[in-house]
C-alpha cells in the first residue's frame, strides 16, 4: 500500500511502525510555538523593562535563548515535543525510534537557519517534500523524524453498517485497505464510493450502494466488531 | 487461535504494561522490561496471523510507547563537561585541523587583503561599507569617547554583554548552518565578516584611531575571531560531507559529520560567551591604558593557541594503542 510509514527494527526482533508527519501539521505546530515565544518575550520585556539597561541586557540574553534553544529545551526534557507539537500531537524521535537526544536536538534546531533560506523555510519545504520521511535539512543531518504520537494514531469511527465477515481470509494489507476505504468513504462523492466499491465485486457479490454497504460492514468486522 | 481468543487471553498483560508505563508503583516499573518483551512477541504473532488491523495497531502503539520509555538516552555522566573542555574539544579541533586552517585562511585572508588595500588606497573602504556605516565606525572608535565599541555612551556594560551574546553567537550558529549549502554559506559568511572587519581596521588605522581600535579588538578577538573560524570549520565539516561523502551515501556522511561538528559549535559558543564578557567589561573601558590591553591580549592569544595545540595531548597519548 502507498503510505508514508517508517519501520524501525528493535533488538527484540519486531518492527515498530512510526508515522512521520507532513508539512501542514508541522507548520501548524511551528506557528503555535512562534506565538508562544512571542508571548514569552512580551511578558519578559514588560517584567524586566523596569530594570533599565541591565533589563535590556537580560532581555537580549533571553531573546538569544528563546530564539535558538526553546525547542531544544522542550524536545530533550519534554518528551520530544515543544508545546506546539504537543498540542498538534507530534513528537521528535531519532530515526531508530528512540527519544531524541541532546546532540540531535541541537543539530536540528541550529540548522533551522539553513531550512529557513532563502525565504520562509523554502529549503526546508523542498527538503521535506523530496525526502520520503518528511525530513527538513536539520532532520537529515541530525537523523531525526517528526512523527505522530501513538495517542494520536487511534483509528477513527467507521460509518454505520451491519458488520459481516469477508467471504475469504484477507492479508493484513488488504484488511487495512478495506478499513481505510470505510474511514474515507464519507469524504467521497456517492458515485465515486460506488465506483471504488464495485472494483471489489468478487468480494461483495454486489453492485451499487449495496457494494458500498457490504464493504463498510466488512471493515467494521475487521476492526473488531461482531 | 481467533483474534477474540487472543485478546481475551492477553488483554490483562497489556493493561499491566500500560500500568508499568505510567509507573504507578516501583513494582510496576520493574515489570516494564519483561512486559515489553512479551508485548513485542504478541505484536509479532498478531502480524504473522493477520489479526485485525485495530488489534495490530493497538499492540504497535503499546510497543512504541514502551520502546520509547526503555531506550531513552542515558543522562550525561558526571564530569562530561570538564572532559569535553580539557580534552575532547581541542582534540576534535586538531583532528580536523585542515578545515580549521581553510576557514582561517578565508577569514584572515579576506581581513588582511582588504585592510592593506584600504590602508594603501583609502577610498576603497567605500567598496565594502557605505558612507553612513563608515561615519558610525569612526564615531565608535573616536579617542574622545568614554566607552568604546558602541555609539551610545550611556549604554551599560551589561546591556552590551547581552547584545554581544545575542548577536555574535547568532552569527556563529548561522555560519554553522551555512554548511548545509555545501559549505558555501559558511565560506560566504566568513569572507563577508573578514572583509567588513578588515575594511574597518584599515580605515581606522589610516585616519589615526589605531590605538582605540586595535586596543579594543585585540583582547576579546582572541576568543571571538577564533570562535567564528571554528563555527566556519564546523559548517565546512557538514559541507564536505555533502560535497565529498567518500564511500558513504551523502545522508550517512552528513549524519556522521554532524555529531562532531555540533561539538565544535558547543565549544565555539562557549568561546563567544567568554569573548562577550571580555568585550563588554574590559575592551570597552577607556580607563585601561592601551599598553595594558595589548599585554593582556598577547596573553589571551597565547593561551588560546596553547589550549588548542596542547590541551588533552597527554590523555590522547595515554589512550593511543601501542
């Protein structure tokens, strides 16, 4: 199946499946963090403004730390996620699936300056679109991924239909395809739903709306409903 | 075995693993490794038997969480910072000395060339700086000023310290990041800074402000200029990995070089903090006579050279295989 998952082999001999996050959720998380950083700086500025020149000096030090090390702090100590990433449901991990370490976090966040070039994350965007795991330049050098947290990967509700067993056993990829169809079918036009469902006539032994209903029913059965 | 039967038999094990992840009690936490390996086995079985995706996904989620918990980076060992400063950092710079000299040649070469050119032909300063910048630099190093190196006499030393940290370390980090453009970004930033500083130096020497200018820059320059060259060197390490990866893939070469490169950046950032301290509280003071500043500067440059040439050598020799 065409998907963007990333498999990690563990010492225990199983493959873990991680799901890298694309451009849009990451941009959302970045904007939330940007806003939060702005708020921190404004609050700090009004708090230490009364200190005069020493206050401005302190503010410049804080500006430096917030500009470069805000993400490092949260990624290393906060389970791989800045507040923005946490709210979207993302986390940074090393390519081997371990939590991100200090060196990797510093590398990816210092190299953000290169991703930003030539304008508004131009290189970072190109790098993410061309890398199979949505890695920006900083991620490539640090060997890190931004993935959906396990909590965010719970399956969505399937549309209602009477659960029914498929007439023959299906392989895991086939089962997943059926469930993915049921999950997404409500976002498709009815005619398109029918068109896709009729491709599986040997399985459903039906045409038209009945084929769609039967596929949804099989999906519910595969998802555990009896 | 049907998926339902599998679920019925093992569900208790999985909730026990979830409890161990939350680490409600020490006994739960101790059970984590065993519970985790058991869940790994269940995941492998569930995949092999083509159990429903929801079940496989649930187990995968659980195993990912436990794996994340179990394979955390160890906390840094005690003495790691001291070991880095006294031994690993200078040894690392020596190990990549070629790139250090390339970065230094770029920076000091541009500096010397334009400084001599401006000294010989004063109007050349306007090829690098515009007229208002030249006036500003003249004002900063006017011998009549109480505070050197800034146009605001009333600006406190601590304010300038904050400014130097924010501005100079930012430039250092950008020089490093420029390495991702095949090293060209780092080289351009080194050349540009060398040209600007060289033009200012040539011009101010020519107009007779040499004592205020050179006595100002010579002290903290030992740390600041060395750190900028080191940042360029770290960027060039990334650039070399991208341009000439050798027998590795570009991605693999980049990942391998990024780790030592960022350690050089740690050292460079520390040097820049030192430089900011010296620059804000020592270099800018007009109360200190230039002769004393030159003497201290000679000491600082000597200390920096000695540090990078000698620090950690005996430990390296002791570790080396015989």
